C-alpha cells in the first residue's frame, strides 16, 4: 500500500512539472497536493513549521520569478503592458488553438498582436517584443522548474 501512496505523491509532483510546459495546470497546487497526501497517509509531524515556512517562501519566490521573467523579457525588447497581457493570453489560448506548438507560439504571437493592434508599432519592432516575450517565458519556465525541484528536495529532506 505504501508503494501505491508514494506513486500518488510522485504523480502529483510530475503533474506539477508538466505545468511548466502547460501553464493551464496549476503546478504549485500539485506540489502541495503531494505534501498533503504524504501528511494524510503517512505523517504531518515530519513537516514542521520550518518546513512550511520554507515552502511558502519558495512558492512566493516562484510567483515573483514567473512574473518578473515575463516582464523582463517583454520590457527588455521594448514591449508594453499590452504585450505582457497579449503574451499571457497567448500562453493560455495557444495550446488549445495550436496543439503542441501553441505553448511556444502563443505568447510570441500574443505579444506581437498586442503591440501591432494596441500600440500600432511596426511589424519588425513587434516581432522583437514577441521574441522577448518568448525568452521571458522560457526563462521563467527554467526558474520555476528549478524552484519546484528545490521544493520537492526540501520535502524529501524533511520526510525521509
């Protein structure tokens, strides 16, 4: 039975990492699901107050890193708030409109369209903003992946 329960915990962590690629999946929520599954089926006692403080701080850092990387990518290439919104909308809609490639093309196209339509920038300049958006998304995914890995490692250090 323990093996099945650990499989559920590990599956929740894997789903969290899939959320890096498909942002429609609430990645951090699934990490916490793994924590709660462990607590319910094994022991909450090993997850001390220091554990929860560290995990909450890492979660806050994860959200800041996600927002900052997108903002930095768009702003560095001359994008506006409209490009940030366009990128975010493209990130959410892209995978549904263009399966597989939509996760990459969505934020790129969303930022370009926002700059073209809202700020009436030249196409070349809008494409640069789209590239910045894409780089910001990819950089954010790497940072979130690193932080999620740290969260899981901290969990394992506390419970094993």
